[in-house]
C-alpha cells in the first residue's frame, strides 16, 4: 500500500521506530532465523507484529531417512526445555507444592511416510506449526530421555491453541510425546518400547477407548546452530492427551 513502511528484525526482538531494519528489497536467510515484521502506514499506529521462523537443516539431516514419521522441534537457541518445580507442599508429598512452568515456544515440523517410501526431512513436511513444549512427568522427568507435553499454537501467537490432525487422529491442540526408555541407564521403564502402545491398541480393537498413538523419531534442537543428526532425541510415542 502506498505510504506504508515495513520494519523487520532477525534477532527475535519486536520491530519498532527505534529497533529494526527498513524493508526495501528481498534479503537472504542463510541460517536458522526468526523474522519479525510490522507495517506502519502514514501517521497511524503501527500494525501487529508478524512472525515467521526458518530452520536450517544440516547436510546430514537431508540424507536421513526413517521407516517411521519424523518430528522436528527447534526452540531457536532457548536452551533446555523447562520442567515443573515439584517441591513438597504444605500437606506433604501430595502434589500441592507443584508449580507448573510456562511452555517454551518451538517450531514443529512433521514428516510423514509417503506411499512406498521412507520419511525424510528433505521432503515437504505434512504439518508445520508453532507449539509450546515442556517436560512431562514426575519421576520420569529426571531421566536423560524425557517425555514432553506439547500444545500446538497459531502462527506466532503464544498459547493461542491451534488444532491439528496428525497421523489421521482427530483434530486437537494438546498432545503428548511419550518417551519409552530404550537404554539400560539405571532404570527399567518400558525398554521394549511397547508397554503403552500395545495395550492401548488392544483396547481400541475391542471397542474401548484408549489414547491413539504413533511411533515417531524425534529431533530436538535447543542450541542456536543448524538442526543436525546430533540433535536426535530418540524414538517417541506421539499420542493423544486425555483431558476433560
């Protein structure tokens, strides 16, 4: 629109009259980047901030394939995913002292298998969504391989739920990434990876409800570099979250 200027940033800060670059021509993105922009028309108030995130895949990711769907999560260098404070409350160990933490914003991409092919991050993702992530569980939260609570969000809108339908499941915004243990690192939780998924499937097959599940391979990048095979988090169970 004539008379409109656009300011943008690439450092995750909000553009304003005192912060940002005036957009005048296309620019090149060469690394994982969060772009924020807003329009200013004449002397009116600045418009809302629009946000788009771009994740750069390392070369080893482009050659990675799997017989399972692939889920990529990137928090743009925000560090470790937060977990709740489960200190003892005034009534003893009854959960009254639990303090839930805010979800950490991430960008999620889901790559599903196509007919006769393995899934690959070099393909077009079936779903791309902003989401909020935090560690899920109590005793299991201390394990090296953690489960996560995942809520999908509208583009750039923190905690504004977006309903998606991955793997043919009913549309919903709340999900669980359950981490069955696949090592012998001092615990005996679900080493064959089958305990939950097997009994849930049996329940569904006899007509009784249980959470629907899908095995996936998860990559979680909490650093600021390219997303690579080194960010492999393991085999997870992507599943419905039971709620009222």
